[in-house]
C-alpha cells in the first residue's frame, strides 16, 4: 500500500523528469539556433530537426531520463 509520502515522492519525480525533458528540448533549440546563425545548417533543416525533437518530447513523457538522454545523444 502506498503511503502519502510515496505518492508525493512519485509526483516530485514526475515533475523533475518533465523539467529535465523540457531542459533538453531547450538545449536542442538553442543548439539549432546557434548552428543556423553560424551557417552550418539552413532554416528548413533546423525547423525539421526541431519538429523531430518536439515529437520526441511528447512521445517520451513516460520514458525514463536515461532513455531520453540516449535519444538526444543519437539525435544531436
């Protein structure tokens, strides 16, 4: 039986994982903007990459932090 303490802990871990996921998407966005500013990639490529990153975030909201990090390592 889960106590109130266990439930609160699960909620906090869920919030933390969401914060980490959105921090990762923010890092990808900043990285894409920098690469675009430096002329490494074009606007269309950056937009496509950003759409892929958003899809990863929305589909991986239940994934563990390690899985999300592995996805972004392969993506970036």
